């Protein structure tokens, strides 16, 4: 992501990391501004869906730990089993 020197300074002053900036652009709502610019706003409501999906993924990872899947050469699942 390209940023201006102004944005780098403001990010540092305001404690907004490059990762946070990317997250705002990924999940926020775009609002058209003057001069052809866009503003991305990330509200509490905007993050409800992604957080629920991530929590579900975490639960699935926890349930899946300690298990294995065996595939054939062509990628077909042959069997699944718990690890000992």
C-alpha cells in the first residue's frame, strides 16, 4: 500500500499502524469524498460479521486439532482419524 509522508506522520501520531489501515480498507465502508477521493470508515457494526466468522474458525481449529486426514494421490479423502 502506498502512503504519503503526511499519512505516515499522522499514522504514527495517532497510533494507527499499517496493518490497522489495511484492515479499515478491507472491512470498512467506502464513502466518496471531494476530488475523487474515498474515505473508508470502520464502525463497531461493520466488524460484527467478520468477528463472528473468525470466532467460528477458531472453534473449528480447536475441534480439529489432534486429528488427521489421509488423501489418495489424486486428492480424494480416503480416511480420517484422531491422532494418538
